[in-house]
């Protein structure tokens, strides 16, 4: 399993969203994003879901067999 910020970097790379754009979408400064990535702190689950959404990704929890899932963002989130 990879760390949260490694996953964010992958989502950013896959979606072509750079730190400046991600920051704008989240309403934070670019330094907030780059410092958070550099420090490697673990974001809360709701924050991680917003980061994923801002990168154009969905964060979904699934049962181990993959038969059921729950999306982790709502209508008011970044998009």
C-alpha cells in the first residue's frame, strides 16, 4: 500500500493537475499543498476525498470482494 501523499501525487500526475491548480480548486495556497506533500503528514479521510475529487478522481471504499462500495464525497465538495 502506498502513502496518502504518494497517492495524491499519482492522482495529480494522471489527471495533469499541478500543485497550483490543485491549490486553486481546494481554496488553499500552493505552499499549503507543496508543504503537505513534502512533510508527508497523513490527511484526514474527508481531506483525502476532497483532494481526489479536485484531481478528477473518486474515492470509494469497497468490500474485500468488490461487491459493494461507498463513495466518500458529497454534492458540496470540490468539483
